[in-house]
């Protein structure tokens, strides 16, 4: 009986050994995840402790001792080797490209070689920089984020760029919106010409790719602006005329309230018309111009609330207070109103 038990244990050991050997062949991690029979805990634990000390590698000894830093060094070396073939004139121009993955760099490198071979350019960075009259250093940061430029055919890129310039799109706007180069030159010309025919003189790259309803809204605003200002008048001169003050005074106001520098004249006109119809004098608005930078809807709501409390003389600065400050002011006026009722 004793011998049978011993043989059974020996056989169980052999079975477990074979299972572990089969399941862990070629693995480098621990084997403690293997299931075990309840009746053989001790035997199993001994085997686990012994086998967890072993290493299972299929690689060569040289690969085993290779460190992460060495891998990184080789990775950076491959990037450096690719970038060195892209005809950059300085390290500064090339620096942003080190952030790109090797796969992208391979594609850019191949495109650059093809361009050079066909006599188009040595690198598209310098071709575009020359066309839009900007520094390669400034463009390289942007081009490294818009690598689709290296996927376009050179003819596509050249035609799209030349069409934008011929249509009068400024170079700094092209620099800020390189996505426009994705569009065919026929599409660029057609859409910008349509805008020009509507009487819009200042063209932007976004006009090529925007939805029609957005374009229609922009055209309406531009036409309204032209009708309000005429040909030679600016928004600041218009404000000076409406507020009975000088352009210099308006320029000083815009310095104190920067939001007025970019305010649309259509908004200014409607807002001024509303405030004057509510009894505010142009001189009063000129003395408290911050109200013009506020939301017209908010100002209207606050005027209505204060008028309901019986106020007739309202300070314009109250109408453009923060929500918290206006609430506090309104509650104090409301409390006084209730006291007077009693």
C-alpha cells in the first residue's frame, strides 16, 4: 500500500511537471496562475516555487541583455538618420520633425527624395515658406503638425497655393490655416470667386471649407457693415459720430476696453439704437462705454427688472455688472421697494 501511494505521488509529480512544461514553454512570466488539485497542494507548491526560479527565453543571449535605453538610442538614431536625408538647412528647421513617428518620417523622406529627383524642390518646407514669405523656422512647427502636405502630389500643392495667392488671400492667413491646401485648386477658385461676386473683398482660407449657411451669414453681416459704414468709415469713426465724441477719445476707450476693438459694427448700431430709445444719452454712453461690451440680451433683461421696481434713472454701469454683483444690487433695491409699499 505504501509503495502504491508513493508511485501515485511520483506519477502525479510527473503529470504536473509535464503540464507545467507544456503550458510555460517559451514564456518568461511566472506560472503561479496554473490550476491545482486540492489533494496535491504541498506537491504543487513545491513545484511552483522551483519553476518560478527558472527563466524561459527563446531569444539569444545578446537580445536578453539589451536594455531599454539601448532600444531608445537605436530608435532615435533611426529618426536622426531619416531626418538627415530631408535636406534641412539647419537643426532648428528639423527639430519639430523629431516629434513625428518613424512611419511618418519614412513617408516624408520618400516624398522629399521624389521631389528632389523630379526637380520640384529640396523640401516642401522651403517651397511653401518661399511662396508665402515666412521664415522656415515658423513654418516648420506648423508643417510638422500638418504632415498631409507631404501626401499631396506636388502639382496639387503648387496649384492650390498659387490659386490662393492669385485670389488675394493674405500669406499670414494661409500660414495659420494650412488645411486649405487639402482642397483642389478648382474648388478653391470657385468658392472664393463666389464670395468675391457677393461684394466681399477680404478673403479667408476658411471660406473654402465652411458650410453654406455660415457663408451666407458672413456675407449678410459684411453687406450690413458696408451699408452702415460706407466705403471709407471705420468702426471707431462710426462710434465717434454716434457718441458725439472724437476718434481719439474712442481709441482711448478701446484701449481701456479691448473687446470694443473687435466688436461688429452691426452689433454696435443695434445696441446704440436700443439704448438711445430707452432714454440714455450718447454722452452718457460715451462716459460709461463698458456697457457696449456687455450682452445686449442681458442688458435688456436687467433694464426690464429694474423698471418693474419703479426705477427711472438707471446707471449704465449697473447693467454690465457681474451676475453676482447685479443680484446683490437688485435684492437691495427690491428690499427698499417692498419697504416703501408697506
